[in-house]
């Protein structure tokens, strides 16, 4: 498991990386053991994930005018949790296969460790706006608008981190970020369809 000290260090490192300061990498454990331990971050993400999912559920009920008693709650949470689990391991597995042919194997563990830890950092603005929506402060439309804005910022953030760690070309860096994004969309879309069958 991860310690409180490691969580605090990762948040500080994530913030420095957000400011495009490469010294932020020093706040992460980039060793092999740090690589494996970073996967436990998903445990910390679960409560934050629950809040954003609740906001999505409420928005879905509002937009479709479904009665809460006919809403398939079990199916909804199954889809969300399965999607989260698959998304958490998909990019590490795909990149593990591609790392050596692309000449990225030396920095692969460090990249995944930082990717996993910064996932906690980038979830914070989503949770904040979801909480405002659930509290009646924001409308559903405004929440989604802010989420789209956050997405653009996070893609840029991922690009900066990927460039710092791998030192790769612009094209390869963009390709890695794009692959991560497309995998996430593909997984959630596929899980949604399978559950709907």
C-alpha cells in the first residue's frame, strides 16, 4: 500500500509538473517498487470516482426524465467500475508491449508511476465541480462544460509529463497521449455497449 507521506509528495510533485517544472519528478518514487506501488492509487481514486459517477447518474436521470425507481443502478455502477478497472491497466499493458520497439523501455516504469499518481491530482477539479453540481450550485450543462475545459488542460498536462520523462519527439509524445485518451474512450464505450446487450 501507499503511505500518507507518499500521497503528499505525489500531490506536490503533480503540482510542480502542472507548472511545467521538471523538478516535480523528484517527488515521485520512480523505482521498480514505486512502479508497482503506484497501482494502489486506484484505492484512493475510488471515493473521488464515486462522487463524479453520482453526478453523472443524477445528470442522466435529469436529462432522460427517468424515474429513479426504474433506473438500473446495479448496471450503471457495474459499467462504471468495470470501465475504471480496465482503463487503469490498459495503457500500462499496451505500452509495455510497445515500449521496447519504440525505445522507451528505460523510462517505462517511471512514466507509469507518474501517470498513476498524477491521475489522483487531475481528478480533483472533476470532483470539485461534481460536488457543486450535486449541491445545486452548478447546472449539469455548466458542469460538463467545465469538464471539457479540464480535459483539454489534462491532455496538455499529460503531453508535458510524457515529453519530460521520455524525452521523445513531438510526434511520438503526441502519439502516446492520444493512445491513452483513445483507449479510455474505447474501453468505456465498449463496456457500455456490452452491458446494454
